């Protein structure tokens, strides 16, 4: 029942590295299937957002032993050199893996403290993996606990009162460039959750014109209608880029959707009027060399540092309260984990004692030729009753007393003491 986590995030890797290791839904499913087929993990869940890519798993043996294989798998799966990827990866095991996930769900490990989107992303990653049979009893319990942590932090602390999001931070950065956005024109690429939040923030700022472009026109029309905007056909870049002052992109794509030649033509048609491009996609939606063009200002999620710091300063007082909730649920999960392992230990101990009892009786009763079959059966029943009596009370206490389970820190040590001559089940 050990847990392993291998991943990277905005603290350990730049957007250039993160985009190489991001997972689409199809890739997440394929990775989970391959990890189980290779025997690296028995349960698997991939959490991939704009700021992190993490693989959670339950290995067949030791979590520490499987971590190198998991790191190698990530390198091979994404065709990234191991020496390049290795410096960005972190490895967490068991209790620290649990604590890390609970902090992620609480918004304490996000670029934006109390980030609004991450809890929904954790929920969606769990739903996706669970529906495809990639998770099992351990990861199910772990992620259900994480969702409970995230919900409590957002309802019981100020982190959830006015949640900060990548979308709102991107719009704030646009205000740094243009000042107030009322009277300006905006184009939003994409129609997913983040794009919808961007549209809402832009409309709140009173933009004069709002256009939405998305591969699915129906979804674009729904979003534009909701916020009194208009739709531009996907791919009509020459028309779409002539008028907006602000372009915010959050599109799921493996390659950039805005290339240098496209933006260069648009800037010529605009008379080189300033253009602000906010790229919220990972992998990036805007080719890096677009930033080389005159009067084009390109920003991505790594450029939100000043907004991030202001956000953190205003919310730091809530960290201890949120951390207390995390700690409470870490203890709760570890208590459950210990109870499962200890009940398994008691079952294994019962089986060993029964085998020892049978061996003992054979050796001791063989010389007692005067005993009838009835006598022998009676002795066996008495010994069975004694063994059950010896094991029953401890087993019941382990099932019912959380504090007792919490005190037993190392179940493997108990297993080694009592079952040292028996293969671990």
C-alpha cells in the first residue's frame, strides 16, 4: 500500500520544460495503461495542468524502488532526455506524497495561492482515471480525501472568498500594459473553463468589443452569447488579429496556434499598433519567436510573478489555517492506511498461527496413541479457540480505535517481527 509521486511544477521547471511533459487526456490514459502493463505501478493517476505534470501511483513493491523506473518512463514517454528532465523532477513517497497532493488540492502549492481552477482539475483527473479503471482502493481513498481538503479550505478559509485564478492574473497583467481595459478590444482563443473565466473578467472590465474563436463554433457561440460577444471563425487569423488590442489564448494544442508569420502579417495590416498576447496554454499556444516582433508583447504563465506575489501577500495570513486542514486530513488518511495494513497483518498472523498449530499438533500428538480421533479433534478445537481469543481483541481494537492505529508508525516492522519466515502477502 505504498504511494509514489513523480512530477514537476512551476517551481522546478520552466514553461519550456513543462510543455514537453504535459499530458493530453489520451496520453494520460495511455501512460496509465503502459505503467500497469510494465508492472511499474498497480494503480495510476496522471494530474497535468498548465503548472504541473504529476504521476501518482501504487507500486507492486517498494515506492522508493519504483521511482527511478517511473522517471525513466516519463523521459521515454515524452521523448525528453533524462538529464534534462531529471533536474526538474521531484519524488515524494507515502506520507509526503499524501501531504503534497492535499496541498495541491488546497491551492497551497499553486503559483497563485488559493488558485480557483486547481480543485476542479484534480476532480477531473480523478474522474477520468477512475472511469477507466486506472485507480484502485488506495488512490480512490487518497483523491477523495484531497477533494474533501480542497472543499474545506475554500469554504472555511479566506482563500476561497475571493479566489485568484490564472485567468484573472492574465487580465490583471493586461491592465498593467493598457491601464483600464474599458474601450479596448479583446479576442479570446478557446472556449474552455479558463477561457470562460477570461471572458468574464474582460467583460467586467468593460471592454468595448469581445470576440471568441474556438475550433468548435457551437461552443464559441454559447460563450460569446453568454457575455454579449461575437464569434470569429477558427483559423481566420488575418481578419481576427486586425482589430484586438488584447488576445488571450487558452487552447489545448500540441503545437502553437499562432505562428510568427501570421502575427507578422496582422501587424502590417494594423500599422504596427501595439498588440498584447497572453498565452495561458501549456503547451504554449503562441510560438516563442512571435515576441521578437516590434510592438508585440507576449506573456505566458511564467510571467505572472508580480501578480503572484501581490496575491500571496494579501492571503498569507490564511496559510496556517489551510495547512491545519491539510494536516488533519493527512493524519486521517494515514490512519485509514494503517488500519488496512494492520488488518491484513492480523489475517496473515492468524494464518501463520494456524499452520504452526497444525504442525505442533502433528508432532506432539503422534506419540499419544491412546488418544481417540474424538479426543484429537477436541484438542484441536480448544487450540483454535485459544488462538482466536488471542487475536480477536487486538483485531477489534485495530478496527475501532483510530488513535491506536495512528500510534503504530511502521507496520512493516511488525510484519518482520511476527512473519519473518513467511513470504509477505
